């Protein structure tokens, strides 16, 4: 038994502990940013899931998931446009730059149930006071007896509750209305 090796071991141990400690810190730090990134990715996936659910609900249970709620007293499309026999909408949503498509939905409108205030929800869940009102586009189309109309609408709501009066949502909806009389 000599002190020397003991001391040396102790020094090795201290050195080792320092190395392990800094490695651990680095790992923790790295792990932290990975966790954050995963968190963001998870949230994105949740949004995609919600959009998918909305699309599924819309195709199964018609337009209730995408159509903005309107005044229950407003006339139905069938009441407002007697001539209209069928209406199919093709909605494609894009980010504010209009470059990446965020979702797409196509369905045949139930004219008896759909309201003539023809509005669609903004796909941005945090959007404040935003939606797309296609009432005017539809009225013009029916008045001119058009069988197909395409257009683009930009959400005028606010991107989230923290940027009200500062940043517009500006998500883009490109639509196609197919009409029959
Ligand atoms: Zn919006």
C-alpha cells in the first residue's frame, strides 16, 4: 500500500469526473435543443393531424369542419339561388407566400343545408377573426351562369392572439367552384 498510486488514482478520477461532467453538460445541452426541435415537430404533426381530421370530417360529414359558422337565420344556397342545381368546391390552402400547400379539400355542397353567406374557416388554428368569404364570388358566378370559377382569397385575420393589430394572417386560399344549373 503506497500513497502514490492512490493519489494518482484520485487525480485520474478527478480528471475523469471533469471529462464526464463536461460531456454530460454537452449532452444535456444538445438533448435540450433536440427536445425543443422534436417538440416543434410534434406540434406540426398535430396540426397536420387536425387538418387531416378536418378533411375527413368534411368528406364524411360534409362541410361542417371547413365552413365558417354563420348566422343561423341566413338563407340557404338553395333558397337564394333557385337556378343552381349543384355546386362543388375545390379548396387549396397555401402559406402566406403562396408557395407551400398546407391542405386541400374538395366536396359537393349540400345546397339545402349550406348558407348563402358562403364562408370558409382559415386553416391557421390561431388565426383571429380570419376566414374566407366566397359569397360574392359565388353570387357573381351564378348571376353570370358560369359553370366554373377560380380565384384566390387572402385571410385578413391576425396571425395569432399575440400579434393582433401587428401581423396579418394572410394565409391564401385558392378555390375552384364548379356549378351546374
Ligand atoms: Zn387566417
